[in-house]
C-alpha cells in the first residue's frame, strides 16, 4: 500500500495515460502511450509496466490497442483510458485536491495539497507532476504560472459527439499564423458547443469567453478584455495591450445582430490582432451590413473560416440516445433535420415545446420525428 500523500503505481499510470485521452482516435499516438513511454514518465522500471497496465485493463480502466506511434514505422501496442478510466481519474483528482503531498519547491521539501499545487502551476501540470512523482516527492515547474481562464459566460458543456475534423482544423488554427478564426453556422448547428469543447483542450492558454447580445456595446467588450488582461499583466491599459498577450485565446460567442459600434470594433480587431488569438462564433445568416472582415483578410491568412454543418449519422445516432435505431428511421431523421444538433437533442429529450418554439416543423412533423427516433431494428 502507498504511504499517505502518495499514489499507487497503478493510479499514477492511469493519471499519466488519461492525459492523452481524445474523443477521436488519432492517426498516430504519442510515444508516451507505449510501455516505454509510460515507464519513463511515471519513473518505474519497464518490466513493471505490464503488471500495472494488466491490472488497469482487468478493472476496465484502460484498453490496449495496436496503432501507429509517432516516430515509429511499425504499429505498436498503446494504452488508452476508457470512459470508466476517465471517471476514475476524476475521482483521483478530486481526492488529490485535499490530499497533502511532499513537494520539492525552491530547493526545499514542503507539504502542499493538490489544490495548492493546481493553483500554482495549473491543472495539466499538476496532473503531470503527480503522475511523475519520484520516491514519494513531487517536483513542480513554477516557470509558467497557472493559466487565467474566465469562462463564467461560457455555457455548460453537455453531450458532445463527433466533430473530429472540425476540432482538428481548430487545432491547426492555433498552430498557424492566422489571428482570427470565424466559426460559421446556422442557429442550432453547434458552433458554441464546438468552441466550448475546443477550449477544454486549450489548458495551457489564458482564455476569456465573451458572450455577445443585441445590446452589447463596444465599450462593454473593451472593459471585459482589459479587466481580464490585468489579471495576467497589471500594467495593461488598453485593448491593444490585450491583443499583444502571448498564449492568450479570446472567444466571442454568438456574433449576429450587434450594434454598429460593435461591428466597427471587430473590424478594428481583425486589423489589430497581434500575439493573442481570437475565435468568433458567428451565425451564417448574419446580415451583410454586420460583417466585420473581408475576402482580403481570408486570402492573406489573417482570418480563417470554419463552416459548420450537421452531424454525421454515427454522431447523430449517439445524440438521439438510441443506439439500436432502425437505419431507415435514422436516414429519414437526417433528411428532415440535416443533422442539426439542437433538434436532435430536443428529440432525445422529447421536448415538443422546444421543437415548436425553436423550429419551423409542424406539429405533425414533430410527432413523426419523435416516432422515428424511438424505432429500433
């Protein structure tokens, strides 16, 4: 049994593997997911890894796959956390919040709770440090402060399925020279949910989420940006300074019908972005007079566009909550709804009131869709 303030080898291996969990199976896995990578990261002998992963596999927390690994020509065994494994990881981290650890800090050993460590270096680095604990002592890297993340205006992330290609394009945007990504989609197609999901993966970035309304003013936006930036650098006094911050992501959600001063602000934003990145969720049906960027911005690479369509059939099936739905019934639902996530979610929840209020479907069409949704093969 591990001593108080320590974790078992199996727990540390699970924490390490969970760091690389993805919704979509990647073409190549990082070497960290192989036995050799696990041994190096967790600080155990390579011969001890099979015993640890075997126990985790037996408990249903980890699965073994044969897949491509970055830097290797042949396919290899890799280890990934299952859904149950991710739940167990969350419980481990929840317990670690109040648990005390021996921490090497400024050359001395001190006692710190998991919550204190996370506040000091951020969640991702805290998980890494705990999984890589050596001889009962946890070493932390304080060179980078914990990211500032203001998601108070962001929606709660509910069920999320599919969107692998879209998430990859958003990753590409973060690695590109582009400064603004405009995520375009009709109402109900999930631009907000997609961006919220993407933000979850950006745990190294300082992030601010700004919700836009019809009565939002440019002055209000500027106040939010400056207040956020001063949590990062106290001396910032204008929006230009905000846009010059490194490792910063600004999200503006639901750009649609906005006042003229806000249109002008975003037009200036496109021309003025520096180190910070901006993602703007915009409705496809935004009036022409409200567009804030031009074709030349896209052609020059300053702005990238990501146009969102409906979900694929497999993801729609999962969102409907009927894994055994009849193929013809699913096909008809897709033809009628175009895979619109908002509609599919309402069908799952049998939300007739919401469907009547938020769609143009007739009562007969709504009853028909609900009938199709429950058909099983």
